[in-house]
C-alpha cells in the first residue's frame, strides 16, 4: 500500500469518526461517587488502550526485523524470487524459518517458522506458524514495510514458554493472529537522536493460556486464560528520542478501534470488558537524565464494564482533556505527580494532582500525593494517594 493510499484511508476514517463523534451522550457525572468512578474508568481506558495495543502487536516488528536481517545476509530479492520452494534459514538458537517471495507487485514475503528459537529480552522465544511481510522497497534492509501479519486466516503463530520458579512451575502458550497494514518502521540503524512515525490499520487477537503446578504441598493446580481482541484499529504513533535515548517523547493517537478482553482465573472467574476509542491521544515524555517525566490524555472513548464489576463502576462514553500535563518529579515513584489537571466530560469533573511540596494553601497535605476532584455543582473532594485501598477507588465503589 502506498503512503498516498493509506493517507486516503486515514482521511476517510477520520471523516467517519468526526461525523459520529457526538452520536452518543457522555456518561453522567453528578456526584462524588460518579466523579470518582469516572476517574477510575479513565485510568483503565488509557492504560489498557496502550497496554493491549502493544500486547497484540509487540512481536510484529521484532520478528520482521529478524527475518529481514537474515535475508539481507543470505540472499537478494531477485535470487529469492527465483526459488519456488523458498529459502530455509536457521534461527539463532535452533529451529528454522522458510521464506518465499512472490513475483511482481506487491512484494510479499511468506514466512513459515518451525520451532524457531530466538533470544529476546533475555528470554528464549520459540515460534511455530505462518507470517507475511509486504515490502515497499525491493531490498531486505528497508526503512519501512507496508504490512506485517503474524498468523494466517486458518492458523495462529504459537509460542510456548516453560518457567520453573522456586515453588511453582508455569507452562504458558501465547498465540497471535494479527495483521497490520500501513507505514511501519523496521529500520535497525542506531541513531542517538531521531524520530519514527508508525501509521497503520490493525486487527488481531492474542491468546495466553497458563497452567500452574505448585511444588509445595496443599495447593492444587491452577488454570488461567487471557484473550485480547482489537478490531478496526487505526493508530498513529510518533516517537522522538534524544541524548542517546535518555530522553523520549511518545505521542500515540488511537484514532479508531474496538477492544475486548476476557480473563479467566480461579479467583475472579470470567470477566469481559469492552471499549472503543475515538481519537484518543496519549502522550508520555520521559527524561532519564533528570529522572523525571510527564504525561497527558486527550480524546474520547466508550467503556463497558462487565460482570463481576460492581454496580458503582461507570460505563458509557467519556471525553478527556488535559488542561496541564501531569508532571512526575521522580521516576522512583511515577504515581506521584507535582502538578496536572484533567477535565472529564466537558468539565463535569475536574481533577488536579499535587505532591506534598506543591499542595496549595487550604488543601490537606498528603503523605504521598493528593488527588483533588471537583464535581460541577456538587463540590470538591480530596484523596491522599498514599492510603490503601486507594481512596478514590473506594469513593467510586467500583471494585
């Protein structure tokens, strides 16, 4: 897909988004409880949108980079196109990958991993299953690719893990089936300062199933499952870095997307949560040299709590606007912010944060950090974030 074609898709999607942005009224916030519940929902929606998007797509680029690295050493596009059976290459720690390349445009690499063992983040990953890469350039060291698929319509890419801990043994199987289409950076060139932009559509699933056996007596085995789904996602991710990666600025826009997560475990049973994003922007700046940072949230989302969430949990459509970024004075405690102000649902509830050193006169001095919430026409409520359970969560009655 050309950049021009993808820009047209983005423009069309944004037009649809803008036309439907006010189709549903915002969730009602008219009390301390509903204001606190809105804060809790916003916390989950922003963090889970980042986390689940990353979880579904996180392996796509590194696995693509490894395929391209091996091909760039072993052969050329012209030579690979002339191999009907493809080229089988050994993986770094065992197993292999077979890669075939289509003739003509689009330039598609069809990959089959067979017990392919790769060392990543000091952990051995073992891949079995299909994948596909669409090249923009006719070489194996591109700056961007046009599409990445892990899995196929009939098969998932499967990764088993075995972990022996002191008193328990975990056997986990992670399977993925995800397709990204757009402009996706895959360069591995090291730059002490630079930026990248990823713009892509994405739909996919990630399944994680874990069986735990406890070696100590008196405790039976446990079975855990987590299933994550993202449909019709449209993402624009811009990352800047400087000072040899000691300074990073990540600006993530989740323009569209429908998320579902279902978890099953012996303690909470089965829980399903659904949400969709509506031009939700999350920006995070981290300054490792000064051990500080800041973040902000803007845009909208729709959130639906499912059983067994309590009656106090607030579902519905929410709009966020950061009036001033939340500043983190020390990365040793990223949950404490010196300042920051967030308005939810047009100011129906407004939230400000302070540390013990920045709290203004007239407000209680917190042990750790203060969250001050104002609910329009109701009043102001203050929560010391050092207390446990978290006071705003208690006020929300959302368990």
